[in-house]
């Protein structure tokens, strides 16, 4: 057995039997060992063998700022668009994952060594391409059909987008007034969310993807 020190494993030592669990001596033994360990840690810090790491006060806000700061300035601006007051929080979280490329598509699961079988990697809509993020929501024939019907409904020309940032940017160009921006963006959210739900129903419940049905659901969720 060895202990990780500053990311690398320390010297090996063998584990031997001590006193039994629940033995009244156990807490005293723990204190004696912890005291000695604390002394060793302090000594290692003085010799600069350990590097300190300040944890600070963890809050949801600090985590969010840290996550925003991980990407480029453009990423930060994009990620701020996820949080709409008019959208359910689970939908906002899903859009966040979409922008971060963290949606559990079949390709993403295969990269994490989740075994799906070679043929199961195919997109459930077209059955001919591997299911990766941009394909599922934008470049798949079924997804493009959905976007076309959606923009026909909004009386807008459809433009082929290849990823989420590009697609939302195009959608945002057409909002009518500044106060209407969030409800307008909600329309785009509802398309993404509806495609994802229909994909899950096709995979897990064997339902057939259907453009008319998905359009009804998009209008309902908008
Ligand atoms: Zn497809």
C-alpha cells in the first residue's frame, strides 16, 4: 500500500493487524497516530515538501464563476444564455450540458467505456450515422427536418447549423424586441429538449420518431 503525495505515490508500506474495531483503545490509538501524523505534515510543509491548497468558501456562485472561467470569453457569454427564468431548471441544465459538450450521447458513453455494442452507436433517427452531439441535434436528416418545420412555423428562413452555438446565434438574430429575448430563446430550447425526449422515447420505449408529433410538442412546450 502507498499514499498519494502531491499527485504521486509515496513509498510502499505493508498493512498489518492492529487492535479490533470498537476496542475502547481505538480512539486513543487514533489520537496518538493523528498527533504524530500532524507533526510530520507540519515538518513536511516547513521543508516545502507539501504544497498548500486553499479551499476557501465553496458556494454555488463560486463554482459557476469557476466553470465560466474554464472556457474562452465566447464560451462564458454562451453559457450565460442557458439560464432563462421562463424555462424549467432541468431544461436549462440540459442546455448547459449541450454547450459544454457533456450530453450523454452514444458516442460520449462509448468514450467513457460504457459498452453499447458496435451497431448500437447508430443514431436512432437516421440509423446510419454514429450518434454524436452535433449530429443528433443539427446535422441528422431528422433534426434538420425538425428545424425546417420549426422555422416554417415561425415564418423564418431555415439556415443549416452545425453546432449549438451557431444555431442559437442564428436564432437570436431574429428576436423582435429586447424584452422578448428570453421567451424567444425559449422556443429554441424547446426544440432541443423535444429532440432529446423523442430520442429517449425511441431508444427506451421503441417509439417511432415522428415529425408531426414533435412539432406539436415543441409548440406545447414553447
Ligand atoms: Zn441521425
